[in-house]
């Protein structure tokens, strides 16, 4: 599919947003979509109706809005473009992981499939982007990895940071400034009560460091358990 005969950019944005909410196990409603895309609930409702008419989403009783198989395949094709662009910007053009999301948002709608596949080949067909998000294959399949959010881990757990869910540049810079990144060992030392921070040790001794991480960060880090 070339850039000229794809769905509109707004349809692609909605499909990617719905997929992102589903990925996190969050309810997909007009309200949650509107919040994610920074639009009004009425705009979200209108677009969901349009997507439903095109057979890309369906309303499921008590569960909200879900992608149909066609909708999921389209969403993954957008994600493939987006995440490969992010990987290319970091790997080849010297961007940092906090700079790439906005650029990829713009480029994902205009790059040709030929260019996307050239990027994939140049990078050695990566399966993860700079944030640890899985990059769908050409056929739409996704490599699933069993992970848990840091927020859900009890004290004493040891694992490896494999994904950062949040795209907020400030949060990503906060992690970078503290050398908290993908592929690092993380150990939960203490969960402070009453909504307090989670105290963790990051890295391998003797260069490991201890941090008290708030809930927003604990909800953004996915850990693969050892």
C-alpha cells in the first residue's frame, strides 16, 4: 500500500490510539480516546461512528470500542511505520528517545511502504523500537514478551527493563538523566505505603544506583522477570 491510497491521517491516528489503549488493557471509550488524542468527546464519537461504518471497529457491550481484525491489521501497519521511523531516527540520525515520537507522528502518514521496508532492512529488521515497543512484522504479527509493570511488582523482585510506555519527552529525559534505560537490571527494594514511591536499584554492581520512583514512572516501565 503506497502513501497515496492509505486511509486518512485522522483515521490512522484513531486506529493507533485505540490499539494503544487496548495494548495497555485500558477501556476504549469515546472519553478515553478523546483524552488520548486531545480532541472533544463529540469529535471522538463522530470518528468512531465513521470507523464502525467502515468495518474497522465495533462496539462490544460492557467492554467499549474494539478493533475488528481489519482494524487491528491497519493499526499495526501504522505502528510498523511509526516505530521503524523512531528506530531509524535514533540509530542513524542521532536523535534521542525523547525527540522521536513527534517526528514519527508526522512522518508515519507520508512515507511510502518502499521507504519503510528500506529502513527496516537498513536496521536489520528490528523487533523493538527505542522505547521497547514491539515493531509489527509486514504480515501484522507481533512478537509478544511476557512483562509486568513496575507498579505491580512486590519488593524483592528482580528483572530487566524492557519497555517504556510513556511518550512524554520530560519523563523520558528524567529517566535518561538518571541512567534508567532499556536492558538494565532493576530490583525492587521497597514499596513505601500510602501511595509512596517504589524504591529500586538499577544497574549492575558496583555501578548500580538507587532511586525512589513515583507512581507515574512505575506505571510507565515494563519489566521482564528473571
